[in-house]
C-alpha cells in the first residue's frame, strides 16, 4: 500500500465525517510527515473525543471498516477493512478537556490535494510522540523519537523551545530525553558535515 492510497482513504473518511458531523484531528504518521519529513505509514491515526466513539464506528461501517480492537480503558480503538487489505485506522480517544486543547491548536493540511484536513499542531504532536515513546510496551519507540527530531528540524525548534512549552518535563522520561537529545545532536552534526 502506498501513501497515495492512504490519501484516498483520508479523503473518503473526511467526506463521511463531515456528513455525519464528526469532529476529528489527524495525528500519527501523516501528521509527522506534514510537520517534519515525509515518511511511509501503514495506518492512519486520528484523535477524537471519547464521546464520539459511536459516531466514529458508524462512519467507518459506512466505509466498510470494522472495530478490530478497543482498549479496555477506551484510550484507543483500531479499525480494519472488512474485505481485503487496506490502511488500518487508529483512533486515540480523549476526554473533553484534552479534546478542547487539541481542537484549539488545530491547523489544516492539504497533503497535496484540494481538500484541507484538520490536523493536530506540531507541539501537541511532539507531546503525543514523546508520551508514546515512554510506554513500556512500545515496540518501536525510535520511530516516535525520529519523528520528533524531524519535526524539530523542519520547524526550526530547539530543546529550549520544548522545555519552555513544558513538553519535556511533562511527557519525557530520563531515558527518552537522553535518546532524543542524542538523535537530535547526531542529526545536527550530520547536517553540518
């Protein structure tokens, strides 16, 4: 599957969500590619308010997707195509207060199409990626840390920016911060040589 196919799914979901009155924001690989450096992703990640889960499920059923997994604490849900292969759609489910903060920072991204899609801002995305990287069961936390470095470089940010915003203190651990600083420094040195 290519990101081109992902864009077709993004468009179909966007149209269906607008029709149903579903509010969402794009996060994950598509957002990381928009704010940082383009990269391949095998799924499409969204964030919605937890109270919207039934509406999400209804919209995705119309698009021929089924609920494949719902986290016991309802923190996230995975949807897969009913038939054949295709991009999995993952939804982070957040409370009303978190949703209000994310929505307030919302931006719009074109992804090379005529449509504009609601996307989380780069600081919230960095926070999410840093939070994900510190999870014990995270299989590939380096992907999240690399995404953060790419976003920082593309947005001309430093660690001082992240510290000023309180992102490092709130979402990082000693291990993830050290790894992130090492990756960042390595990329800066590669750029300079």
